C-alpha cells in the first residue's frame, strides 16, 4: 500500500488476540493478507498504539514484527493495572482491551 492509502480500522485488516504477563497487556495483531500487513506495519506503530490506550500505559510500548506470520505483537506495560490477581478492573486478563485495538483507525 502507498502512503496515500485510505484510512481504515484495524478490524478491517486484521484479527487480534490478547494475553497478559503481570500487568502488561500483550496484543497480537494478525493481518489477513500481505497488503493489510504492509499497511499495518507502516501505520500501527508503538506510538500510535500507546496513544490509543492513553493513560493506562505506564511505560514504553514495544512492537515486535513477525513478517513470516504477517503478525505483530505489542507489549503494553501497566495497562492491566496490577495484573490478573491484583487488578481491581473487571477484565484483568485484558481480553476486551485487545479488542479495543480493533477500533483504531490507521
């Protein structure tokens, strides 16, 4: 895709799977095709994802790209507010927080 490609929501281009490690939300983004992966890798950056989760993040977001799988994994520290056993929030595992990423326009 070119730099002038249309803005689309992540859910039009990929699926997500969320997990947790302590209070860190881990979100895998799995592109549906090579064009979607190219679009996502150019626009779905650490800074964009961190801004989407806002004040929930307590540290630097990290992105690891897996081109052979057309996937990327984001590590978002602090988003789970203490982790599965220590968080007062309803979704301690972050499953719905993973789906929150699908609403992001890129």
